[in-house]
């Protein structure tokens, strides 16, 4: 029974309801002005009526606007604790959605007026009753009356806030047509992903099958027919290159939104990597990009390096990622997208990237600023 009186949810929802009272004030002020003009008008009654009708028409527009619905959704999500989908500006609002949003707007103003009136009347009366120590209702002391007024106001506010939280999904949520359209869009997206997955399976599967057959044939006649073996190895190289290009293209479309972060770094650390990684606390966006930088750096080290690679991650001020390895085959600085991708990631984060070989050691050093929360 006492929970509504002490719950933070009650007071957050009270703020939401009082926002309705604040928005109602200009409407009330215009209404009082028009009423005063009408009562005091003796000759130009028609002008006052026209002015009132124009004011009413202008006042009726905001409840039906998409921006009003967007603000109401944001307020309901933050203060009522209701999980509502964000307002989609790209799609025009259906008539049903506008009507429901306008009804919600009117109810918000009405409940705000009730709560605002209750606060303006009950709280001062309660304070006066408590301070006055008078017997307002016969034997009932003023303190009891004051406390009762505050408790009743809080319970009424909690009830109206709970009702608003219940009605918000009904009046501010998507319409049935919008839900169907969303499901259809999700279905189309899933179908497209499945189509790409099938293409990936068919193309890469075919390439791997051809590679397996060519490799088996080359192994069988390697000594008896070296020329055939060389042709088979050339075919394997070409098939592998084609499969990697198709894999890269399709995976770019199928990449999940939930990208790994530095917390998932164990996926990249193999027995061929000496890692010295500090427990760093960086924003999620930087952590995701740092993971990709480490992934690309270790991939290049495995492809072109000789021996073990070393990885060091520290954060004295900025996030430092250093990857070194002995140079084996010279890295392809123009054919691939790895170094270009690393440079782009670092540049977008406002950092600095150093890449190059010195004394037979290939070194990648990325410095990423971590000041501020980037998301």
C-alpha cells in the first residue's frame, strides 16, 4: 500500500502528467482572453467570434502533427517507462495514427490539469493545515487533514500515471497496418539474407569443391606430370581468389549489427600471438573499431609475417594498439583493403595510424582518443 508513495516511478510519472498541465497553460490563457473579449464586446461581437474560431483552428493543429507525436513518444519512454517504437519520420502518418496521437495529446492535457490542480490546491492546504494545528473537522486535527490531502494526491497521481503507462502503447504505438508493414519489411529482409546465404553457399561451396578436386588430382600426378600439377595449382589459386572476393562481398551484406568488442579479443588470440593486453575501459564504439583493427593487423601478420606476432594494448591516455611481427613476404600495400580499412577506422575516430617496416620488423601502431563517450 505504501509503495506508490515512495516509488521513484510515481514521481517520474507525475512529472510527465505535469508536463501536460504546462502545455495546457497557453491554451487556457488564450481561452480566457477570448472569453473576456466576448463578454466585454458590445458592438464587434462578430469579430470576436471570428478571432475565437481562428484561434481554435490554430490550437487544433499541433495534436495532429508528427512532431508532437514524436515528442510525446520520447516523453513517455523517458518518464512513463514505456517501451515504444520511435516515430518514423520517413513514413507519412496514417489517419488512424494521427487520431490516436491527438486523443493521447488531449488526455495528456486533461490529466495534467487534474494533477496540476490537485498539487496547487492540496499541497498548500496540507501545509497550512499542518502549520496551523487547527481542528478543521471537529475533533480531527489539521495535521491529519494535511497528511491525508498529500497522501490522496500522491495516490491519485500514481493511479493516473499507471493509467497513462497502460494507454501509451495503445494510443502512441504503431497501428495494425504499420505493424503489418513492419513485419513484411522484416520478412523481406530475412528473405534477402537467406538468398545471399544461398548464393554464398553455392558459389563458395562450388569453389571449394573445385579446389579439392584440383588439389587431389595435382597430388596424384605431381611426380609423373609436373606440368599438369602446375596447371592445377594455378586453377586452385584462381578459384580461391574468386571465392574470397565473393565471400568478402556477401559477408559485408550479412554482417551482424552486434559487432564484437575488445571484450571478445580471445577469439583472435592464438598460440602464434604473444599478447599483452591491459583491461581498458573505453566507449563501445571505440572498442568495436579497436577489435577490427586488431583483427586486420593479426590477419596481415599471419599472411605476410614470419614467426610469432606480438600484440600490445594499453590506455595511458589514448588507446594504443601495437602489433609487430618479423617481415616474411612483403605485404601487399595496394591489392587488399586491410590497411585502407584500418586507416579509415582510425581516421573516423580522430586517431593516428603508423604502419611500416623497420629493421625487418613490421609494425602497426594505432592511437585512438578515448576522451568523451562516443556511444
